[in-house]
């Protein structure tokens, strides 16, 4: 397992772009000090290895070849029992685009409730509308359902037509629903 990316942790809803969420943050050194090293893995062995190698958080996924899908609940439980670092869990019902049907969003909601009950640190999700913009309503519902867990908006932001606009929309959403950390 390798490190897929570094992710800032100032916003609870944040995409993979390396933009620090703190207002007025201009020092590169300060920005680097606030980055979190997270390993995206598919197995318990990989999660344990990443922890030994210094990962500060694990993102657990199934099928990274499809950019990560929701992992099985028994794997999540095993990781929770063995890891000493926070565990984020991918909530993504299928590969392909990030435009989900009402049934798929309902399944994501069920997964979030279940993973929250298991004690994960947070969930990783991303929902777009038919125009490939952030689906603010679905994202809001899922993020509120996840509370008080951390919520990370994943790579779906990369396929929006306006990444910076999507980031602004997510930050505004995080403020509205009270999920913004300083």
C-alpha cells in the first residue's frame, strides 16, 4: 500500500485538492505542518503496514482499481479493532461516474449509519448532479446523517467543470450545516 495523497484537514468537507482551509494561511511551512498523511488501502494487512510506516489516518476502500468502493462491514470492524489511528471509510456504491440514483443515495445513507454505529472516524463520499456539479442537497443530507463524524468529499470534485466553484460550494455547505472546523 502506498500513500495516494495528502489531504488538508481544516474543513470537514474537503476534496483532494491541496488547498488549506484556514482563512489567511499564507506560509508554506504552516500549510505543510497542517497536512495529514493518509493511506488509502483495501486490506487489514495494508492498513496495519501503513500505520507502521507512519500514516496518520487510513482511508479504507474496496476495489481501488475503480478508485475505491464501499468496503465490507466485517473488514471495517477488523480495522477498527486493530488500528490505533483514525479510520475513514469510503462510501461509494459503484464505480463509474458520481451521479447516483435515489436508490444508490439511500444505500449510501444506510452505509453511513452503519459505519457510524461501528465507530469510524469519518466517511469519504462524493455526489454529483447530472450536470457534473456537486449535488449539494444529497451531500448535505449524507453529511448531516454522518454527524458528528468527519466527512471528506472525494475525487468526484476532480470531474466537476469548475473545481474551485465546487470547493467554494462545499465550504459554504460546511459552514451552513455547522461542520466547519478552525
